[in-house]
């Protein structure tokens, strides 16, 4: 299986994946984690700057508020990015959207890198909004681009590259944030400014690679260029089967127009696809991955880990995260999407239950504190197996070209809103019910797994059209067997949009 995958990975496909993912998904991961370890250093800068401006130090409540705003501006920016990604990918294309998006990385990198010299913590807060917008656009545009570049037998592997590079970004942020490297009072501006480097590299490399052939043919109407790009990506001349599939889908596009976000919610033929991406994205965040990361330092301290050494334990958890995500990327075409999701949620739910018991009884049985650490690592491994990487694959596969941009706007908004809610609400839940908060995450894992088992079909090795035909039965929409019509988003169901419909 691995040999077969490697044979289908042409050099061009590998290089375009690296150029796109490193310059985009990496930004998301890096900026999630970069402020966590050096938070005391940055808070000290906030306080010193405030003193220079106003002649007094902040009280604890104001400092906490400013820091909370700094952290929460990232998912807020992500939400804003998710709202504009649909119009961008339609009007500018997938590749050009990624290139334009680098503006929201390079400018904040400059601002954050110079904030210490300018003695302005406000520059950091504004920059966090901008890198959030960058992450919000990238998190939707990148899997769309890679999913449309990939042949059907590699869609799973390329789809998981979004999460792989997010995790790489998190891991490198954890490494660079170590006090001995850049997470210290002298070097933190460099730490924050590093986010501009992948953006600059993408600007230099991605223009030399093809746009999505599916976008070029269906939305630009340039079949000659689409065929040329496909041959370059596949490494062989005969690409007529893929061209024919795109041509037929193009015919349905002209007949139906394009779906808007509003009409996506009322279109019966896509009802279960829409519900599925909402459940998968909400389950990914509400299952507790950010909460486990938030609580990890407390768990490590309870187990007797020196606070100065907990940062190295965090790096160890990052290694587990990378290994399991990469393993998922190379097994998703072998084991399938459903199996990885079910196994992942099973591990996460079990880890949350055991973690709850360990935290409750570790005062009576001190040795259970070590079991708590094992549970944290197990949870991270489980989430990296399915709930983190696989939704990026599924959301690309279950929609056709006409509905994909609008669908990605919806799932991106759900992703960032639930991310923001967890960050805002979990500290209060944890303070109110303590260890029992992880039971909530175990229940969410169970409910999401049940939904996956009952509703989500296995999509590996199928074309976009074949996957949509499977959902037609659940949506109770009859579609003709004729080849010309099987590429539609179910033309027997009245379509609520026109050719000139916008993404909103």
C-alpha cells in the first residue's frame, strides 16, 4: 500500500503540497502555541510598557483581561477569515487565495517583531487578529486546494496534510518557545516574527505550481490549461477520465448555478452533508483537545513534575501528536476515514473517563497522578489519529464544486466559534466542577462517534460524484442513472439558486 501511494506521488504533487501546506497550515499551528510557554515573559512586557505609558503597573485583573484578549483575538480572526474564504476562492482561485493570504502573516510578523522596540503591546493584540484571519482562510482554502489537486486514491493522504502541518507548527512553536532558545525576555520578538518566514517562502515557491485543475476547468472554463496542469500533476499524458468527470460536473454547474451559504441550509439534497460537517467540526473542538492542553500543566505539576521541566513534557506530547498525525496520514487510504474517526473518538472518550477517575482519587492514591499523564498522552494520540486530521478530508469529499466554497465557509465558522467557546468557557467549567469536566468531553466523544457510525459513509477510493450518490439515499433524493446527470448536486431536487448567486 505504501509503495503504491509513493508511486502515485509525483514530484510536482509532493512539492506543491509542501509549498502550500508549510506556508498556510503551519501558520495556524505555530500561532496557536507560540504565546503559551512564554506567557509570563509577555505579560511582564505588557506591565512594563503600561508603566512607561501611565506611570503605574496594571492590577492583576487588567493584566488578565489584556492577556485573555490577546489569546482570544486569534480564534476571532479565524472566524473572520472563515467568513471571507468562500468569495475569495471563487473569485481568485484556490492558489491565488493562499498567496493573497500571506499578507495577513507578513504584516503581523513585522508588527510583532518590532513591538518591543516600539514599546507597544497593542501591536501584538492587533497582530493576533491578523494571524487569526490568515489561519481562518488557510484552514479552509488549503484542504480545498489539496483535495482538488489529488487523485482519488490520494485524497485522504493529501487532505490530512492540513492537520500534519498544523501539528508541525505547534511543535516548532513549543521548541522555539523554550526559555533556552527564544522564549526569554530578550528574544521573544524574534519568536513571534518567525511566522512571516513560511509566508515569504510560499510567495517565492507556490506561483510556480498549478492552480486546481477542477477550478480552472469548471469555474474558469479553460479546459486546455486544466488538461495541461493535470498532466503536470499526474506525470502522465492520459488524463481524459478526470477531464471527462470535470466536464460533466461543469455542465451541471451551468444548469444549476452556484450555492450560497443561505441556500445551503435550505437545499434538501445537501442536508445531511451540511449536518455532517457541522457535527465533525464541532466534535473536533468540543471533544476537549484544547481543554486537555490547557489542563496539562496542572496535571504534570500534580504528578510531581518540576514547573521548569513541564515545558519539556509538553514537547514530548508534541512529538506524540506529530507521530500519530503522520501515521494517520499514511493509513487513511488503507483503513478508511470512518475507522480512524471511530477509533480516535473511542480512545479520547476512554482517556477522559480514566483521567476523571485518576484526578478524583489521586489525593488518596498518589501513584494515580502518573496515570493522569498517561491519559493526557493517550488522549492526544487518539485525537491525532482521527478527530483532528480526518474531518479536513471528509469535508472536501462530501461536496461537489458548486457547493464546496459555501460549505467550507460554514464549517470554518463552526470550527472557529467552537474553538473560541472552549477557550472562553472551559476555565469556568474547570473551576466549577474540576475533574468532572472531562466527563462532558467523554459524552461528546461518544455522541460524535455514534453520529459517525450511523451517518458518515466510507469515502476512500470514491469519486466526488459517487460519494454524493451515497448521500442521496439518506437525503431521500432520487437521481437519474444517466452519466451526464450523475455529477450534479441532485438536479431532481429544485435548486434554490441562480447562476449569479453569491457565496452569501
